[in-house]
């Protein structure tokens, strides 16, 4: 079982740009992969690392995770 402690701050910040409640992990992987050609090398490496983690994550477990940040107003 993977938990958020296994994700770096950079990874959670990155994935929160793609994450929406109820959106399947497969769809996020697809969106990230489609964005790769438009990223600089360092961001591509980060994105590829995230995709590998998402691919290992069972959909049920993925559905229980929350990758968004609350904002202070």
C-alpha cells in the first residue's frame, strides 16, 4: 500500500495540477504523457517518475488518495 509519505513535495505539487476527484489514474497518466513533449528535461524526469508510481498504484488505492492543496484565504 502506497501512502502520501512515499511522494515527494515536488511530486504531489506536480500531480495536483492534473488531479481531480473521481478522475481515474489512467486518465491522469495519459494527460501527463501527452504533456511530456512540452516540458523541460527536469520536468520530464519528474513526470516520468510520477507516471511509474501511478502505474504501480491499484485504482482502488489511487481513488482513496487526495492530491490537492488547500488554500488559505
